[in-house]
C-alpha cells in the first residue's frame, strides 16, 4: 500500500512538472527581453574550449544586470 502511495506521489509530481513545462512553452518572450533571449540561444562559449567550461556564471549575471531583465 505504501509503495502505491509513493508511486502515485511521484507520478503526480511528474505530471505537474510536465504541465508547467507545457504551459511555459506557450508564453512568448517579452519584447524587452527578446535580444538577450536570442543571444543566449546562439551562445557557444561553453563548447568553444575543450576540457573545461569557459562560460563564467558571474559574468552572465553582470550582463543580465546591465540588460536590466
């Protein structure tokens, strides 16, 4: 009985997650964020150096503050 409760709970979480992702995909990117969104979609800096990640999270945060998202 406890196994079924756990499986049901996990299934409910997965369903909730999939529903949120589906609804999120239907929301358009705001015009004020369109340029930053398009730039982020074409970013290849992490793949440009083999062996270690070249993308710096702090630099990204500073950029986002400058864009004022």
